[in-house]
């Protein structure tokens, strides 16, 4: 199959430091070479990267002659819209407009976070549903199916060539390079520094285990400066600038912790968890999103039953004899995610 594919999202600009943007960009790069792919960034906040990415301006509803012109010129058979606000009623409206721009194309939406709908929105969605809506929560799929959508589950992917394990001596070298204690047990979390992500619970891990705790934040707007200061005051090392070699931070860690509770604070299948697993790190997480249906506990993957259980679960990883998290995540390469999406579209066509 060589049908052209167009990936559309609001922002594909650098740096790639936000989950939905990162998902869209990774999906854009994942297709086999024989498939022509175009990325359209319709509200970029900066410069984009890649010869197959076009930046353009559009209004909120995608009413844009330039957008229509790009689609007319490229002639995609599949239009994949990854809305930065996930599946709002306006996202459904934009999907319908994309269908009007290119009636012969299969228009699909990828919604990475759940949304709530009022009476009017529920009725509008029945009229505006694209050909397929891909989601990351089973309950969201059930909700959208009840509204007349053709909903399918899609996991996140990971770059298995970039995120790789390293031997102990390399961990020590990397810690020294980044100004960290080379011999101290090191716990990592990557994500926005916001209280709704429950990042503050990492303070208890630092206090109870005397571990070296690292948080890699984001340059994306909305960081909680008060929380950032609190973390640093409690002895947590915070990197709040973009790190182009983020894989080094995973590789220098001994354990990855994902403390997020709110489904509105992160995408359903967190990219950082998969990246940590690709580096063969032990992972401690709450039962967030679709993780429990994707990964079973064991082989270095631990579920804590609540934030108060996180230190105890992390302590189990200190003397862990063997870890197989990379093997668990190997099926989730971005190329496989693109194949899965393509297969579902063909099946539903």
C-alpha cells in the first residue's frame, strides 16, 4: 500500500517537550519509506523540523485556504488528525472540515486524553464523527461508541534505537557528566512540573529512601514555579530546560517513577514510561490510564496502589534481581504503531 498519509496537528514545532506533540511527530516519522507522508502544523509556536513538515496559519476551526491548498496538492488518502486538546466537540468539527477539504480521504482522529461531553456536545458528535477515532482508554472507546463513533484503541510507541540500556560503568559516567552523585541510587521522573501530575509525591521518596531524585520538566508553558522551588528545596534535582539527549537521563537512572493520578494531566499511555522501559529501567507507577491493561506487574514493572505506596514500591527495585522491561515494550515501536493504525483503517474501510 502506498496511499499518501497526512498527519495534522496544531503544533509540531521544536522543542518536542509535550506528550501530544511528541506523539504526532513520532507517528509522522514512523511510516515505511514507500508511503508518502506529510505533516501539517497549523498553529506552530516556533520552527519545525523535517523536510516533510509544513507550517501554516489557520483559524480555530481550520477554515484556511492554505490548508485546503496543501491537501489538494498532496492528495492524501488518509488524513490523521491529532488534536492538541484531544476529542473536544471542536476537534470533531475540524475533522468534518478536513473531510470536506478531501472527500475521498479516510479521516481519522487520535484522541490521547478523555473528555467530558454535555447534552449538546453528545448530539453534535453523532453528526460530526470522523471515519475512525483512536483512543487510549477503554472507557473512552465505550463512551464514543455510544455516541455513534467508530472507536479503536491505540497504544503509544517508543523509539527503540534511541532509548537503549547502558552498562553500570556508563551510568556512572553519565551521572558525573550531569553533575550528579555517581554512586547514589537514582530515581527519575520526566514530565510537566504541575501539582495535578502529583509530582510532589516524589519528595516522600527522597525523604524515606535517601535516594537521588531527578525530575526533568518541560519548556512548555504552565510549569508550577512554586512547586519547582519546593522540589529543589527538598533536595530534588530539577532540569527545567529542554534536553536534546533526554535518553542520557533515563540511562543514568536506576528506577523510573510515574506518580500521575489525574487522567487530564497526561496522555493515556505515557511516553515517558515506555521510554524508561526501553532503557530497561525498573518502573514504579500508579494504575494510570491504560497501563494496567497493557503491562502486567512483574519483571521489573511495579504498580503502587496509591501515592503513599510509592516509596515502598521503589524500595523493592533497589535489590531487584533482573529486569525485563525492555522486552515488555519491544512490540511498541513507532513503526508497529503506524502499522496498527494503518491496519485498523484498512479493516474499517
